[in-house]
């Protein structure tokens, strides 16, 4: 599946209570917070790089591409962008960028973006299950669980699988 990024400009006059690292929140809390962010933020956008782009670029470069696309899709041009992690995308128009390691747990705008990206990607994976039944995408959301790897071994990769994903690459090598 894709790598998904979001960009959020929070409205200080319309705070969203409960923002946190999306990985620490349950699905219901993420969904509630995603709705609140979408309703209260000054601007927000979600973008992605698809499996083919990840395979062509690598996961880091594709992640940075998705981040840049998300910022570019904002209806409001930011002056300064905070990103989660230790790498920054190159942004156009003189926008400065600062990497914040662990930012999804410490910076409200990064938390909000993390929540939007995670809920969007989870919904993508649920739709993917409808197109490619049997892989369990709606349950494992694309993470390399034992059930996911077993489905790959049983069914082989589908078009949505990243060819650079280790278990998929090994299956393709074995088939060659």
C-alpha cells in the first residue's frame, strides 16, 4: 500500500483536545480526533506516494515526497513546517522546515497530521480488502503480521503490494 502523510495548520482559536501520537490512540479515538481536526483546523491536506513510487524511490524518499505533496495541497501556504522524524522534505516557495524527532507525541500540529494520515491510510487498506479479498488488509492494515505473511505465501502478491517489501521480494525471487 501507499505511504501517507498529512499536513495540518491548527487554528489557535479552535483547539482540539486530546491530540497525541496516533500510534498510542485506539481506532475510535483516532476517528473522533480526525473529525475534530478536519472541522477545526485552519487548513489540512492528506497526500501519499503509491507502492510503485515507493519501489522506485525507496520508502524514505517516498515518505518525503508524500510530505511535500501534503504541504503543497494545503489551502494556506505556511511559512514554517514541523515534520516528525529526523529528515525534512524540500519545500517550494521559501518555506522553512524543521525536523522534530518524536514530534507526533510533542507537537500538536504533528499529532494532528499523524492522526489524519493514519485514519486515511487505514480506510485505504479497508477499501483495498474489498478489491483484493483474502489478504486481510482491513485487519492488519498492511503491517507485516504473521497473518499478512501467510496470506502472501498462500495467494502471492497482488498489484497493491510493494515489490520492495521484504516478504514480497522473497516470493518474487522464489518464483523467478
